[in-house]
C-alpha cells in the first residue's frame, strides 16, 4: 500500500507546473452567463487563476499550455458521490465484508477515475465504513494520491434499522458502521457533534428509506423532524450544514422545515414539497440517470429483486418531479449518486437532465457554480475567475449545444496541475 501511495505521489509531482502557466483556449464557457467566448487565455500562478482575457504574448518565462482545439470549462462538481464505498452490486453485504485496507484501495481508485472524468471537486455524502471518506480526503490533500477536492460527511445520521445502516444479514455489523445511529433528539445532537469532531465537513441525514437498502421502503420515515433539526442546529453552531437523503414527500418536507440545505434523491416529491423547497431556497440534488443503470445492470447481474422493484417504482416519479422542479424554478444542483454505478461515468447524467427539462447551460451550471454554492465553496471553485482555484477541463465540441461532449473529457487541470 505504501508503494502505491509513493508511486501516486511521484506521478502527481511529475505533472505539476512550476511558475506561471499560460493556457490558450479555443473557446471558454462562462457558466454564469451560459455563453462561450473565443480567443481567451488564462494565466495561472501557483494554484490559482491570476487573469483571463484576450490571448496575446505569453508572460515572460511562462509555460504555455495549448488547448486551442478545445472548449474549456471550470472543473465539474458532483454533490452526490460515495468515493470510499465499494460499488453497489448483487452482494449487499459487500460493505460489511470489505476490510479497511481494501476500502482504502477502492477509494484511491474511485478518486482517480472521478478526477480523470473531469470532476475536480466532489461532495462525498457518507460511507458505511464511517470516516473512510475523511481518510481519503486527507490523503488527497496531502498529495499521497490523485483525486478531486472533497468535502465529506463521514458517518450517516440514521435510526436503528434505517436506510443508513445495514441490517437483515447474517453478518456482524461493525460498530463504526453504526456510529451515527440515533434514537432521540438528544442523541442526534450528540452524534452530530461527534461526527463533526471526527473532521467531517458537513452532516448527512437519512430522512426516509433508501432504494438500495434492505427492509426499508423509499418513502418510509426515519429520522424525525425534531431529530433532524437538532442535528442541523448543532452543525450551524460549528459553521457547517446538513444535507438530507429523502425519497418520500413527507420526509422531504420535514427535512426542509428542519433546515437541511439540500435534499438528495427527492424521488417521490410532491407539489407541496416542491413549493416549500422553492420558498425556502433549498437545493434539490436528484440523480435522474442511475435508475436506468440499476435496471439494466441489476437485472443482468442478479441484484436483489426488492432493489429492482423499488427502483422501478421511484425512477419515473423522480424524473417527473425533476421536470416540474425545472419549470417551477426550484434550485437544482448536480449529484449522481455515483456509489451505485462505476465511478468516472458521472457525466452521463447531463444528457438526462437535458432530456427532462434543463437546457445544456442550466445542466452545466448545476455542476459548476450552483454546486459550489451548495457546498459554500463559491469563492473557491465553480467558475473561471481570478482568485479561484485553477480547476478546469477541456472537451472537443460545444457542450452548450451538445452536453454529451462532457462524457469524453480530454484535459483536466486541478489547482494549476495538469492531470490529464
């Protein structure tokens, strides 16, 4: 394992640019306005953008990066990843049986695949092996392995037997996988504090049952509104926030009233919940791609029939809710639940977002400036402006007319380092 980390460190160091970098672009997508500009060059010093303007003579001593054949955008952001988890499959006990060493290798592989796909920032919304996402984030920050910038949730806040806890299997569930299990409002507050003390960046609340979980239904209530509010208040005291995993309409509304900043999935959202989300300015993070993946691969590989049933019952309703949210002007940000399918194919969701109501410009913004806003990182990433991290991708073609070009990213830069 040490040899793997050492090799990754050497490779990362070899890709780093010293001094000034001058990037020549074919066109540059302004995600704030949804238009592209031609003949633009970007000056990068250290990790950050120094200047953007019409191309001219490169600064004295600068290294020139020729991306004139490409369209350049800010690095993409995915708000719903599970980089440190083994991917979902037919064996629902896989997270229990995977030891910490294998988890570390899986996380390193997932992080690299995600970065190479153009996602230079992610929000990792929790893991069964609690705090393995914290370890992964810290390894990336230390330069031990290549990967995206990460904000991490650590342990799920859930109830005994809920969607955030594995049950109903003939295996012992390790204590670390039950770290965030609560029964009372007081425990919710205490566990929220403990999770943040374990260096999580934000909290993940399980408001209603998961689709890919045993013995729960997607709309089945889990944490109460009072429990969620207690956790949200504890997070606010520490300058943090909470996101809520919620499929059912009642759970969505409870999470919004409790103060959650964003709602993941929102599969069974109703008109009242949509109106409440709009009124409160809460972001919906709806994974409208992976229902097709679950049906196709799950059927082929023999995933549990209960998973496939619940997936079918929620997928069409979720997409209709997404369509309504677009029309109503509800805030929508990009999140792909990429623990369900192989990491690195996150961008397939863009075409689905366009199919169900968004323009390509809206879909791109949802995974850049809007996603950064949800994370509270809008001054760091999400757009190409002086002072922000030099995170950018290069693609062939115009994503404002054909968003599928984002599925084939040719160039990736993270913090001034060309990684692809």
